[in-house]
């Protein structure tokens, strides 16, 4: 974890997210917290991570998601050298964790 990100406020945000009990509750919180554009960008990054994990090419990912090569590259770097948040979530979403 990046120590620069850890504050009382970010701890509280994480606790709030962990308190959610359904997809609908999550939508409600995300709609209040984020703009539609921000939410779509975050969802797009997760889709890019899934496609990279499946071995798809930049061209395939760009065509399917509309993500720029810069976004794809940033997600790929996070998958390879990040805090393993994508890996944890992808494994759990696919029943491996």
C-alpha cells in the first residue's frame, strides 16, 4: 500500500465501501461520490485489466472498450508492478481467490 494514500479520510472511504451489502448499494454510493465520467473511467480500467489478464492485445482492448493506449499501458503497468489490487479483484471475480 502506498503510505502517501493512507489517511483518516481514505481509511473511512475504504470502510464505507466495505460496509456495502449489495451491488445496488454500491451503485448508490458511487453515484453520489463520482461523476458519471469518473465512474465510467474506473469501470473501463477494470475491463481493460480483465482483457489484459486474458491475453488480449492493445488493439483488441482499444476496439472493445474505447480505452486509449495510454490507459491500457497504465493498467498493464499496475498489473505488473502495482499493489496487486487488480490481481486480487480479478481472482475473486473469477472464483480463484
